[in-house]
C-alpha cells in the first residue's frame, strides 16, 4: 500500500476511534480475544503464523538465517524452559529484565524505567495475562507506533540455546513478562536484530506516545533545572547517562528542606535518581538508599553528559497530572515530483514540501519565560523495519516561518525567497526523529518539514506538544498549491479558491493529501471544479486539463461531480 493510501486508511480508522489510546488498532488484523477464544475451545496452543519461530524472526545479518549466531537456536515455550513459568512474580519491577545476546540495552533500560509509571506500564502490558488461568500460549502488548496505538499479538515460543533464553531473561529464568514484551516489540519492528542499538527515548515514545527532548549537558540551557522540574511535574519520563551502564532515571527534583542532608556551599538543588539496573549506585555525598538516591544538581552536571526527556501525551499522563500538554499530530509524505523539495538551501524546490500551520495563543505561566513554549517532533516511519531491506534513513529537519496573514494558506516563493525562517531544527539528522523545543511570541506560523536533499521519497509524522493553548492544521493541498503557483492571482482570489476547494474536498469525500502520481484525475477534477465555479477556467496562465488527460473525459467527470454537488 502506498504512503498516501495508508494515510487514507488511517484517517478512516481514526474517524471511528481505531488506533487511539482507548481503542488500539489490531496489528496485522489479529484479534487477541478472538484468537485466544478459538485456541481455548480447540484445546490448542496458539501459533503465530505472522511471526513464526523461524530464523528470519531472529534477524537478517548477524542473526540472519545460516549465520553463526543463529546456529543451535531452538524455539521453546516457557513451560519447556522451566518447571513453573510465571508471567509476573510479585508485580513488575525494574530488576526483572536482564540483557541477553542482543544489544538492546536501550530497550531494557526503558522497560525498567517504565515500571516506575503504573499508568503507562498497565497500558503497554494489559492485565489478566497468565500461564495458569486460561493459558493458550497467546499474549498481547500495546505500543504507540507512528501516530497510532496498536495491539500486537504473539505466541510464547521463545528462542533458546542449550535450553537457556537467548535474549532478555529474568534473574530466576522463570518470569516472562519482559521476555514476551521484547518479542512483541521485535515483531512490531520486523525481527529481533532490528532492535540492536537505539536510544532510551525511542522506546519511551513507543511505550507512551510521548515526544522527546534531548539535551547535551555540556551545552545545557541555564534553566535546565527548571525544565527538569517542570517535566517531572507533568509526569514525564527522564533518563540520563554517560553510557548504558551508568544510566539513571530522574524521579523528582528537590530543594533544600529539613529532611535533607546538610547543604554544601549554600543552597543546593537536588535530584532524586534511580538506577534502573539495580547494580551500581551513586556514591556521592547525597547517597540516600539502595536503588533510590539524592544527587546534587552540580554533581549531576559534572558526571553525566546527556539528558533525555519523554513528555507524555495527555492520555498517558492521567487525569491527576498538574500540567497537561495541548497536542496536535499530522501525517505526510515526501514524493519525488510533487512534495519532495529538500531543505531551504534548495530555493527552486523548497516550496514543494508539505506545510503545516499553527497559531500560538497563550504565553507560558512561567514568569521567567516570555513567549509560548512548545516541542516539535519530526519522525520518519519504519526506520528499524527498513534495515531488513538495507534502506538508509533520510536526513530530515524543518524550518519555521512567521506568517502574518490568512490561515491555512501555503507559503510561496514570494515569502520563502524573501523571508528567513524564525526558527529551524537544531540539526538535519539521519535518525528516526528530530525533536526541538522552541519559545516564540504569540502569532501565526508555518512549519515546513523536509529531507535535506530534494527528490527523496519518505513517509513522516509531525507532532506538536504546546505548553499552553494553541491550534495547528495541515495546509497541504496540492490542488490549491498549483493555484498558488500562478503569480497573476491576487490574494482575495487565492482565498476564494482555497475556501471553495475545502468544500469540494468535503463534498467529494476527497482528502487533501493526494499525490499527482497517485491520482491525477481526482486532483484535476477538484481543481477544475473550483475554477469552473469561480469562473476562472480560462484564467491566463493556467489550463486545468494540462496533464495529458483527455479534455472530454475530464469534462464528463466534471459534469458528474457538479450534479453530485447540486444533489447534496
């Protein structure tokens, strides 16, 4: 299915609530309850034919079929691995997951940290799963994946070597919740090897639907402690490390109080930290208790080099959270020949890129911040799964322009070639996501996500997390964009074309994210109808039937649509 066709199917699902936090989409159309019921009625254990226990499920290269590391692998169910398998033993804790032969410590660290957020972990791992009650060899887990929540079904056949689990395992080898969670995540991403290497916040995002911020502590903003406190107040997940072994999660920020140790050099800012591995503890002066310590902010800044914050979506935050974000989310495509314009350095094609409008309405409550703070995340899809076909990631980023005028109108060269962006992404990067925090004055803005070079295909999701009240919308309408390419049209006519085009889209049931290469007839039909209704069909410089389609055919279709419009 093409990128645009996928967007259309996704829009249809979201219209009826499928893919939301409360109603995850059934991944690969597998219905957990129905499949489990059939297995129990038949007295058989579930076998997942969509992710079978075969070499390709392990990997494609170092763990691929015939590789030395995949030799001797036998897929076994927990009951064949130990005498008394348990889904959980005394609940889920941060010490339940131990790394195996797969370099996915980033994932296991996120799983460990997730256990500190009850609301989030109970959504990822639905309740009622057991090896004792109604056991049928089938389990399910819920992940956020590129804009929607999905329910992933797996069987419990696990890769072993010499009777021992090959990858994630519990200390006692008989607790399997994290082992099965790892398998479900591997299925979602293509195979186990696709989980090799990653960042803490990537897993945080897929567990919560949140959006990330990353800070280089050697170049940290002056108000970093306030940023940390504000994030914790909003229920965010925070992690920091030099390397994986020294990873810690930050659970709260504290100021000097009577219950704290004596202060050093006057007033101290403190962080309460947790080591998710449970193996190495902070031994500085603020040592508190095993697994949970207090560290001075100055010591933290000296000993750690990176801070990762995952800001949770309102659904995951829970109703009791003090601060909740205002969020917006859009999906889009870059396609060669229509919407793949490259970055702002490519003046001739930059305007081809998708554009999104947003309006900042309310300034932050923080007295030390003047303006409206928000986080933008640009994510390209299927980054891990594409490793299997050796497809490189695009280099992605974005530019933000201030726009004083009509809303939802695409910026053309009259603006883009004369006006510098008011903000840009901190970098263009060949990673899954580029996220940045900005503070801008109230007003109207247009953001243009792009690949660094033009003529690169890709699918993306663009997300906004606003501190205060704001609105955002998709201003990508290729038919209207063609209209804006005609320099003779005045602003009033452009506005009329835009507004009428929106109504035509609604009447005909056509969304605005069509590619010329996918459905030129519909685009021209929409565009021709707009111009016909406005009496602009012979406007100088434009021929609505110029894309090598037969005029008679288009007129026939146009007549049908006019009748449909009148009938409605």
